[in-house]
DNA sequence: CAGTGGTCTAGACCACATG
DNA sequence: ATGTGGTCTAGACCACTGG
C-alpha cells in the first residue's frame, strides 16, 4: 500500500470516528453548554487514544457541520482543547492532535535526559540560538552580575518522541567561557563546555517555579496555540566555589510536566 | 459623603477612565487583532493601578459600545483578562477588577503563614470542610495506605488582603488522630492537632508541582472564572519516624505564586 | 422586574499555507 | 486558486442576580 492510500484511509477512519462521536444526541443545554459537551467528547477520544497522535482533524466548517453547531461554538470547544495542549491549530493548514498530555516526571537536580530517558523513546535537543549579548534583567539577578555585562545566550528545545516539550533560555557569564561556541558545537553539550573550562562539578543553587502565558515566539517553537498557559522554571547553577555560572529559564506546556522536589 | 454617593462617584471615575482608554484610535488590524489591543489597554490600566481593585466595570454591552466593537470581540478581550486572573465576572452581577497578580513567594518547607507574613497585611484561613471519609486515590498513593481506608478530610482557603489565593485539600489517616475535630476546632491549627497526638516534629517528604485547570468548584471558591489555569502542588508530610501523616493538594491561580526550592 | 454575563447563530472578510 | 484557521459583526435567547 503506498503512502497516499495509507493517508487517505487513515484520514477516513478519523472522519468516521468523529462522525460517531458527533452522532450522539446532546444533553440539555442547561445541564452543560453544548461547546463543553463537544469538548468532553473530543477530549475523551484524545485521551483514550482513539484519535491518533498527529492526526489531522476535518476543517472547522466541516466539524461544525458534523456536530450540528455554528462554527463559533465549534471553535470554542476546539479552543479549550488547544489551550490544554491536546490539539494544535496551524493557520492555513489544519488542526492536529498533539501528543496527549503525558506528564513527564522531572526530578530536581537531575539533568533533563537523565530524568526522562526511562519514559521516552526518542529525545532530541535542538539548538535554536547561540549568541553573545547583554545579560537579561532576570538573569542579571540570578547570576549576581551587573546590567550590561556580556553573556553567552543559548536557546534550546527538547523534543520527546517528536513533540516539542521543553524550551530553555540559558545565559552564561561570557568571561568564564572564552571557547564556549567551539566546544559546544562539537557535541551540543554544556557539560563538555564546563569541563573544557576547568569546571568539573556544578550544583543547582536555587529553583523557582511560576506560571505564565506563552509569548507568540514560545507558542511557535513549542507548537502550541498563542497565549497557552505554561509552567516556568528558573534556576541558577554554581561552580564548586559557589559562584553562579549559569542561569536557566525553562518553559513547559502546563499539562506536560510534573516537577518532583 | 455617604456610601451611595461615594460609590456613584467612584463608578463614574471608572467610566471616565475606560472612555479615555477606549478613545485612542486602534492600530491596524493586521498589526494586532483588535481584541488583543483592547486587552493590552485594559491590562495596562489594571497593572498600573488606575483601575481600582474591586471596582466594577460597565456591562459588556456598554463596554462594547464604548470600545466601538461587537460584544463578542469585547468578550474575547475580557475573557483573556479573566483567564489571567485580572478580572472576575459574576453572572447576573457584573465584571470586577481582581487583585492584580501579585506573586507570593513561597519557600518550600516553611509553613504558609511564615512565608507570607512579610508580604501581606491580612492573612485569613477559612476552614471550608472537615469530615471523615474514604481516602482519595491520589492521597492513598501519597500516604501509602489502601483504598477504602478512613481519613480526615480538611479543605481550607487562604485569603490574603481579602483575596482568595490558595486552596488546599488535606487528608490525614483517621486512625492516627482520634481527637482531630475537637482539637482543630479550638484554634484551627493542624500543628496543634499533631502536638496533641504526640507528634512534635514533622517533615515534608516530597513535593510535586504540576499544572492544571480549575474545576467549577475550585473557580467558585477561588473567585476565578471557570477553567482558569492553576498551579497544583501536592506534598506528603511524615512524622519523626518517616511515617506519612498528611497528604496535601494545594492549588494557586497561575500568576499568583512563585515557589522557591 | 430589569440588567447582567453566558451561549449560540448565520454570515462575512482576511492572511496564510499548500498544491 | 483553493481551503484553512483567525477575526469580526449584528442579533438573539437564556439563566442568573439584584432591587
């Protein structure tokens, strides 16, 4: 069976499933708003696994017709599913089933891959940006350095089983790492950079957890819809002498992570 | 000046402020959707303090007219402000300015009031429910006890400067605390209950942080809109011998807390 | 009772991505 | 060129709250 046929057949299965889901009569509007009832059914199908991850849903107009509601009502249901990270809409393309909110357990003081490798099959780390610039206001406080100081800025994205899951901005005092770029580019490892600059140990000094909302950049990179709620984790790492050498600001989709301390 | 006049005058000031905010021309729709521009302006007024906390906004129809948009567009802007906890709508009543997302720093392993008392003027603890029942699935794991075991269930709400900020469900193994209710009712203190049952020390065994969305109960109690994003913190406390004696599930509005570890 | 926020409709235009 | 999701309108009915 060739690719095109497989795709067509799969898409047709999705359509049948949606039709089945939509065919049940609604409960009274007073009991639960229609858009929430639609949300419930789609969320169940999503969590139950009957909707394949990565599958494309019919268009909004089509969906509205299938569920016998106006497009706006349909959009309200879809919008909540997007906010929760179960679906992702791409303008001009379509709506796709995101990896369902698996929760990744992250143990503090363990490196990311260490915490995760038991759970996941494929973990990738993508380096999105590596430049030298002035320290951000937030990192200046964390690193205990003055505004205007030069830092090395590193933006990375962790992709687990094909889904972007964790976005980090790291800042390092530039004066400590003259050869950062050269070393980092060899194997994309910060630990290697540390070692090459004579830092054999490092420890986490403090971790702060807050909530917030995705900027449009964050949304784009994490393949989420705009203004999705996020969990933000900021932390400072120190060398053996207790001098700060790294400030990290990490962002997770709200329902995709469980931090354990 | 009597109360009614004061209220009327204050409300009129709010109206003038809103009119001023709305009078500026919009940027092009392509640059930023109108509803987001309205959101920006209201969020600024809210954060800048020009909108008094607790103030009531004009009705949606009126607001839509003032901002020269349809009611739906207006609602979209208001809805984002509600999701972020800056506004709160009460059906049949009106839309009110919530305490702006102050962030409360909570240090792990400190009791709530200890972490907070530096920041806040008035802290209240309201006991909402105190019953004996079967252990919840989540607490059963945390406490290491079997399903069906009896526990004491305690639901409390922390109110800081008049704003509900932190909602907790606590469960304690019933067999350990025969006199829980009697002791607790004297001064609303769990520590006192511990002491009365011969537990002089207790320590936090593990803390888990996740994100989630408010149930309709949560929303009502925390005076938030439905399905607002939350930060959830679950933790287990143990006695001196390391035996679990308390499981706590706490919920905060997403933007109202900063957890420090 | 009047006014509020919550829901829902039918229709329209736009910017965007893909073939 | 077509279809997609994103935005916006004008109008309607409902359930709820308060006086």
